[in-house]
């Protein structure tokens, strides 16, 4: 494994070639995206590593590269265990036609896909695993036992990690037996509180500001626009982002205070927004269990405590809206009760 910032030449010198160079990035179809290539020698490996580290795909930057020895592939297979949430069961999915076009196989040749379902309580039995191994057409008993064992180990991994998907693609047949040359897992974010590995991966994925938001009790995602967003309720926040997008305006973030936000939570949310330094901030509060007067108090306190803040546009309606608007007016701050009026003010600020 080579990480960004490592001495690439020094790492490559430890390896023999030809070899395969694989970008470690959480997307499907890496080979189609040009992120997995074969290097004939050290010089080509060095150039590929440099190329990959400069790449950004689907908003993700390549931060690590795996170098592996080439294997002699006789045939490629697909196998996975996936959660079928609607059926409240798991499915062992396999195919003789593994490789980069497995999605196409599922659409054009569904008969090539073998599926066997089983319950969480009963688990994947040896009999089901052996049955599927036979359906894949292995005549060699040793190879058939090997793939049966692989299926059972995949189920252990799925169960232990509460995974939504454990996939090997391709599982390849070589002169020395079966080798998993590529694989992926999809883990359940909702299991993070009892799965240390999930929590660790989530922490790696989150930015410093997103970690602050989690600690403060609200949802926050950084975007690439120039309008700081503070709203309450995921639906309301998403609807606001949709409206802004349709009008050609770019949000700098998604921030959902959640229901019944306290003065402290609103204050922390504004403090976080000031850190990202947007051109302006748009506050959209529809008070249900969230009280508009409490939101107003937090806004006033934040503006008093912090200087050099961007212009702020406020829409305030719902529970205690009259009291909230009066508090803001007393502090010399105007508030709208209609979101489109507020957006028009944002447009003027940005023009």
C-alpha cells in the first residue's frame, strides 16, 4: 500500500513487476474509470501512481494505492452476500460471468445469475453453500469445497460486521486454485454505535466541521457554493436547497438543526457557519416544536459575540413567530415570513 505523501520510488523498489496498480477509492467500476492498470516495470508503476494521486472521481480524491502481483486468470466468477431488506432475508448471489460488466450481465442475461435466499436466524448453511458451488459447475471436488468455504466465510464477515453487502468480484480460478482479486463491503452507518470499524470509517470520512456538527446534535454537510444554509428539518432543508438550485444559486452547505432546537444548538450552528465564510447566510425556520423566539435569541447573541460576519437573511415563521420577529426588530434585524422574499434578498446581496 502506498499513501499520498509517501516516497513512491522507495515503495515501488520493494516490488517485482509486472504488477497491477489499484487506486483505493470507494466507487464501483474502478477499472472502467481508469483507476486500475497494469504496470510492466518500476518506471511505469511510478508514472501510474503519480497519475492516480492527481485524480478526483465523483468528488473523491485518491489517497492510497495498492500494488498487487498479477495472477494467471483462467476464469472470473462473481459472488456476494446482500441484505434484502424488503424480504427480511439475505441472498447469496453468484455468477459464472464475473468481472467489470456484472451489472450488464444482470440486465441482459439474468439467467446467468444464481440466487439463494436464507434468513438471519438460520444463517447460510453448508448445504446451501455447497448447492450453489455445484450450480457454478465446478467438477473438481477440491475447488468445489474451496468455494463452499469462501461462501461460508463471507457470511461470517457479513454477520460479524452487520454488513449490507459483502462482494468478491472477480473471484478468479488460477492454476493454484481460487483467489479473490477484488472485493468490497457496504457497512451500515446505523450500526456504528456497536461496530467500532464502522465508527472508525465514518470518522475518517467526516470533515472537522462535520464532526463538530455531530457533537452539537445537528446534521451538516459541506457543499461548494457561497450561501450558508441554516434550517430545521431535513425535508425543509432539502426543499430549500432544491429551490436555490433551480434559481441558479449555490448553497455552501446542508445544515438541519433538527426538531426542538435549543438556543445553544442554534448558536453552535451559526458559529460553525461563520467558520466556512460564505458570502451570505440564509436562515429558514418553520417553527413547529422549534420556537422562533429561541432562534431569534441565538441569532442576536451570535451576532453580538462574533465580528466580520457575512450578511444574514432570515425567514422566521411558526411557533412564537411574533415574539421572535419582535426580538430581531428590536436588535435592528429584519426577518421575512415568506421564503421567496428571503431568497430575493439573498440574490440582491450576491449581485
